[in-house]
């Protein structure tokens, strides 16, 4: 186990590209302690000046929702954001640990109230990502409760072992040189992003079971892989694993219907199943789901822009997550199994400076998965020509 934790922690520190002398924030939940300690060690070995580990306790969140005055649930102490802002101003590094620690903890609570308490997400997170002031990385942190959720038919030890094996596989930790393996995959993803950018598409059309959606793009929109650099040139891999190429759409030009193909898991662990959305003029005018739609609606009600799109990401079938067929109930993993879109904040760095003000700006960012083998993706040029982009999960460009 120690070797597993060390290899995962070293990959996280590599993904964040921790630099000599940096202050490193590690955001985790209670239940992630072992990996958080290993990440701290890996960061110090790379020369970190200080590692600050912050633990979020979902049981305290439950107590707040169950007992606090509902009118106070949207309050966030200003020093939470001040801490992130000060760290970003000093160009620190950040490593987030993802992984379910208390599944179904909030299931019996009023979902509207659950959605109003948006912690542990902070508005400042989106702002800092858009500014590209910090080098950062999110990695999965296997836990026994998470394993039981993903593999309910296995006993505790077997489920935990299977989760670890699959996490190691999708992180390429089962390779002799995981970093070299990621360099190879990132080169492929960057090339896919380049080809999409060179297409100069005015819009992307997506068609599949329950989905007929047109997403308009801004004229200077570019596509990126999750292999980026800070504004002052520090390369990092924000998500590990990652299998996507993404862009930021025109927030006023999405129309049609879309149906999710995997459960959406909100940051507090609430599972939204069977999500269906209808867009008109860029805004989600109908949001329905088989379970927990109230929690999502409340999460998006942070501002008017929460009902518009900030991201479109395409995923081919050459990655390691989709072929497993596992629903991980963790957006970091599930969104890299299939193409997805996101409500809320977009990425100004994906367009020219002249169009940055048109990118969606919101206090939320919620990804949900819409990809499948049946999904057909076309690019539409300004002249109206339709160009096949994805068929059966394979690139056509």
C-alpha cells in the first residue's frame, strides 16, 4: 500500500509541476489522510517551501444543512476565498484529492437546501483557473466507502482492491514509466485539439439517443487538451487522468435537447440520475432528472450565468476510462470516459482578448456526461458545411 500511495502522490506532484520554493495547497476530505500525507512528502521532495493540507468534513456540511437557518446556507466566510486568492497572488501550486468518502450522506435531506450550500467549492476557484495564476492538479484518492459504492457486489477488501487496480490503470501507474506514458497520451490529445482548432467551426452539433444539441462557438475559440501553462509559463496537467479536448462555447448560442449518459455526482456527493436539459438561446429553460434534480437546480441558481454553458469537451474511445465500463460516481473520472458539457464558468484563455468578455462568467461549474458510442458529433462551418468529427468514439478529422 505504501508503494501505491507513493507512486500516486509522485504523479500528483508531477501533474501539478510543484516548483522549488512554492507553497502547495492540498485540498482533501477526511478519509483522504493517507494520500494527503504522501502528497505532502512528494511535494517537499520536489522543493516545496510549505505544504498546507486543508480537510473538508462532509458530516459537518450535513449538520449545517439539517440544522442551520436556511437563509444562511449560501454564506461562505470571506477568509475562505481570501486564502485562495492570497495563495494565487503568490503563484503557489495546488493539488486536490477527489474520491467519495461518505456516499449517500445527504440523501435524506431537502435537496433544495443541499444545493444552496455549495461548499467545498468556492467562487474564487473559477476565477483563479481563468487567470491561470496557479499550477494545479486533481487526482483520485481511493477510499473503502467509494469502493463499496462503485462495486456493491464485492466484499469490502475485494472492492477496495478492484478500485485501486482500476485507478492505477486509468492513471497509467501500471506502466513502467507513468510519466512517459502520460507524455505520449498528451501529445495525442494536443494533436486532436489542434485539428479541431484548425477546423474553425462556427458550431458543434451533437446527435444521439435523447440528444439533438447545437452549441455555437465564438469566432476565435481554440481547443485545448488538459495540458496547460500558467500565465507565466509553468506547464501542468490540471486533471489526472485526462482524456478530453475542450473549448469554451458562445454562451448565447446553445439550442436543443440533451440527455446525460452517466450519473452526475455533485461535489457534495449528491447523485443526479437521468438528467435531461432543454436549451433555448443559450439558456437551460428546462432541467429534469429521475433523481435529485432539485439539488442541481439550486446549485445552478448561484447566478443567471449558471444556466448557460461554459465548456464543451470531446472524448474519443482510445482512452483508458471508457473501455472499463465502470461508473465511478466521480466526475473527474466519469467526465473523461465520455464527451461532456458544463454549466457555468467558461475559460477566457481559450479565445482572443477581444472576445474574453463574451465567455460565460459564473460562480459555478458543473460538468455532466453526454457521450456514448451512439453519439455523432459534427462541426459546422460559418458557410454551413457539416464536417464529421466523431463517429463511434473515433475521430473523423
